[in-house]
C-alpha cells in the first residue's frame, strides 16, 4: 500500500498536473486506489537518476541517486516525465522499468520507493520491495507499447503559445512518433542513454562541436540532398507562370531538362533529375490519396524535413548534455521562423516534411519511413488537442 506525500506548501488546489499521467496518478491517489496508481505508473514510463560520469563510463552497477523518505531513510526514487526535477550536470535521467528487480535494492538501509517527491501526484511505497510479485501481476494488464508509440503528449505547464511553442510544433512529427512530450525543452527526450546513442549511431555526433555543425546544416537545409529542392522550386515557378502545369509531370520534366542542360549538366545528370521528378510525382499521388495533400495540391519545398529534425536534434543534444536549454530554445525558435518563410499552413509544412523523409529513406516502398510520418500527420491534423489545431502557423 502507498502513502501520499504531503504537498509542497502553496501547491495545493492551485496545482496544475503537468500531463495526463500526473493527473491520473493524483486521481488514483485521492481514491486510495494504489493498484490503479501503480498501473498508471508502469504504463507511463519512469525515470531514475544516476551519476553522469558512471553512466558515461558504462559502469553497469547499482548507483541510483536516492532521496530521504518520510521516515528519514534513503529510498529509491522514480519520476514521471512531467515531474522530472531541475536539470543537474552531474546526474542524468535513466529509464527504469518497474518493479525494480531484486538486485537494485542494494544495502540494508535502502527503504521503500518514492514517486514524484514533492508533487501532489507523488506517493511513498514503504513495502515496494516486498510488493514486487504483486506489481508484476498488475503489469500484465498494462497495455504494452511498441517501438512506435505514435501518441500526442502535451505538457500543460509547458509552451502552448508563442514562438517557442510554434517551433516545437514543427518538431511534432517525431515527438508524436516517439511518444514524447511535443512542447518541452526538458532534461530528456527519450532518456539520457538512448539520446546519447541516437546521436552517436544515427548522426555520428559525440561532442558539442559536431552537434553545432549538424544543427546549422539542418537549419540551412543542407542535411538533405539538394536536387529535390531545386526541382520543387522549378515546378512551383512553372505553376505560378502557367496555372495547371503542375498536374503534368512531363511538362515539369521537360522544363527541368531544358534548364539544367543550359547550365551544362550532362545527359546522365539530366536523366537522374527526370527520374527524381517521376518519383516525387508518384509520392504526391499517394499523398493525395492518403489526405496529406488536397486533390490538386503539390509540395513546394522539402526543407520542412530538415527544420523538423532540427527541433528534435536540438532536444537530443540537450538530453545528451551537448547543449544548454537557452541555445536549444533559440534553435527551436529559428526552425519555426524558417518554416514560416517557406510554408503557409501546417498542412503544407507537413507535406514538405514527409516528402523530405521518404525521398531520403523510403525508396518508394511506402513502408515504415512513410507510415511513421503519415500516422503523426493524421494525429496532428485531426486531434482537437493538437498544436496544429491551436497554434496559427503564420504569425
């Protein structure tokens, strides 16, 4: 059985649950339904802190940072995402799966489990170690989350309006796909270890200077191939000069062949561009069928893919301790400003983001790289709570 933690003075009735998770914990605690409380906790994902230097050196030993429980003894501590404490440079948030395995309960003086200490959503479980078998039985009824979470998560105490919120909303495709809060410049993205690995394995980034180089490349639209952007701009100019011409890919292909031949591009290069136009046209046809584009719509720019990734890349860098909150906030704001210079609506932006993603990775398979952008697009354009439904795209 759990014990409520006494509220921090002044929080009481004015407390706003940071996310739906903390609200559900608070409600279960108020009812005294501790099984429900634990099930919410196990379904939400929890974090505990370890010394950064030990994690970096991959010292896989029990080194959780503890806190004093109501009895004045050291306890294991877990936090939900909305209640992570103030950022510390010497400690990092690591994902932890409840219930703690027996080997984590080191030392005879370690007593009980603290959840969200100092928050009205918090509780203390003095018998957590002995409750392990019961908690494992409860976990069987908690819905399992796969690798692709695809969930809109909002922090109600986070940025909801203004330039920061708009910029963060430009990164919402990946936030929804990864099941992380979309509107937070917080201590972690997924968790410290996974975010460090993402930067290292997917980006080759292990230090601050490389992080800065990649951020600039993303904001300047240089991380993705340049050819699609050149072709999209040419087609947009054609559509403006000759209304309706965008409906015929052969017109676009001929215009591209003529323009690039005049610039001295050889036949092999021109053949590549003509083939790329065909690929883009086929993707756009699928976009229209799936509701990403309107019936007569077309993509004007694929820069959205780099802008959206810049937001998430900045957040990964913050979690990995390669960047500071203030500079990440500036990256987020800049990504939003750049998106507004290129697109007019969230729908236009989303189509550009998705085209950039699939041209880079999908190879017309319409597989995971397509679906993992299509589902967030649908969530973000349809959910009444979506930032795209509540934040104007243009200022």
